[in-house]
């Protein structure tokens, strides 16, 4: 018998089995539909999902892809970004944001984040722009969008493209508008943990630009739109039919799931309020977060102790991200060092992601709150 990867935890950080069990019939139907159709690459499931996801994002086009990393790379490639170009990214993000630029030979230029939102500090972007800058990639971290009004106005001033990394922000809103059309292109990941996650790797780009849309259709399919005719060097980065079928099921529930996340985040906000050594997440008044991650700052250098305390009580947590991108081994050659992005570096030592998903109960969140309070009572 194959051993399961899941260990028994009282309160898991995430547990996909809960999701499957809650919607088993819908997922099983989607699975059997694809198997019985016997069609697995770029068929109707993908077409339908693309249409539904574009509608959800209120965008003209959506292109299903193999991953969020590919969504970023293919947009940059479609715009001709490569050697000699600079791409602005924030210093507290998942590595893929920077790797997308590096993969094409461009240089990621890091910008520090804001202590309040942990998103790119828009006041620091202008100083990072040079004549080689071509694109700004803001990451909408933890479910809250970076300030697109400020970013777009800088992009306009310097004639730059903007590519949103919305891997963590499906359904987020800014100034009332849903994430998916605030800029030239928006890259999504459907990695299983995301608010809209596949049961495997998947991603997408939304855009209102018909030229970009068309180019992405080529690039994801070995540079071809007509079988055996190749117009570009492309990638094999197609969204699978089976994943599209699962994503169609999940998309129907996404808004409700995001509401549940918001509700559970509210329980954390109220329950943890007033604890001296914890800074709670802060959402700008013009944003509606979809709470991909509920991330607190632990100020008293007791993060490891708290993690172990929670673990001993069966509660698992995470750190997004423990080691800033500019300090990763791969980027040694860029000669960034400790102290270059003080906020991102400070956050890396303080942040802690608490369990939060639509499949956690109110009681579980209250239990996490009470266990954290107990820790501070005893320590
Ligand atoms: C902010 C961010 N960007 C990009 C990615 C890359 O997505 P994927 O894992 O689908 O390639 C992720 C996912 O982990 C992410 O969180």
C-alpha cells in the first residue's frame, strides 16, 4: 500500500482531502466526463474554462497554461523581453516572479516592500527605473493587490509594461474592480494551494490585448496554432483538459470560498487583537483581500518557539517566505547583500502564516487563536 503523505494533524495548514470530500460528486463527474471523452489536450474543457475564467475576471481573454511560472515567462517572452532588459519585481515574493525574468536572460531589479501590506512599496519603484527597464511585475501578495493606480501611472510615465503576478489573488478587488484587467496582463497560478487551485500544476493569463492573447496561444503550444505548422519557438505549456474540468468545478465555488476566507480572517483579527507581540495583517481601504494567506508578524524573536508550541498542539503553520529572493544563491552574481532590502529581510525573520482555508471551521480558527494566547500567557 502506498503511504499517504498527510500526517494526522489536529489543525492542518491545508488539507485537500477535505475539499475533495466536500465536493466529491462534482469532481468525480468532471473526472469521468474527461475520461469518457478520451480527449486530453486543448479541447472543450480548456476552452470553456478559459471563457468562464475570463468572465470571472471581467477580462476579454484568458489563456490556460501549464503553471503560474509559465504564465509570467510567456507574457515576458511575448513582449520580447530578454538579454539586456530589466524587470522590476518586489523583494518579498515567491521566487517564480524573479525567475520569469531571469529565465529569459533579463535582470530582475528588486524593490523593497511596504511594512503595512508587504506588497511592493510604490514610493520606491521610480528610483529603480533605468533606461533598460521594460516591465514592472507587482505581486499581489497573500491575496491583497498592490496599488495598481500608482504602478500604472509610473508605467505610463516611463512607457513600461505592467504584468501582475496574481498567483495569490484570484477574486481580489481594488477600488471595486476585480483582479484580472488592471494592467497589460495578469498571470495566475492554479497550484493546488491557491484560492483557485487545480489538482496538479496549472496557470493562466488574462488580458484585454488581442495581440498578446494571440501570441500566447502560439507560445503555449510549441509556437503553433495549426497542427504541424510552427511560427515561433514555443513552449509546451498547455492547461490539461482534466485540470480545466476540475477548475471549472472550483470556479463556481470560488466567490463563496473567498467569503469564507474573509470571515475566518475576521475571527483571527478579532481574536488576536491586542496581543503585544503580534502585528496583524493590514488591508488598504481601497482593497478587498481574498486572504490567500493569513500572515502575522511575530515581533519578539519567539517565532520558532511559537511554531513549535503550535506544532506540539497539532497545529501546523508556514512561512511565506523565510529567505528573501535577492539573497537566494542563484542571485549571488547580482551582488545584492544583506541590508539592501531591509523590510523584506526583517519580514522574513518575523512572518508566520496561520491555517486558513475555506475548509477550516470557525472552531478550528478559534482554537488556533486560543493556543497562541496560551503561548503568550506561558512565555
Ligand atoms: C506569487 C507567486 N508567483 C508565482 C507563482 C508560481 O506559480 P506556479 O507554482 O504555478 O508556477 C506562485 C506559486 O507558488 C506564487 O505564489
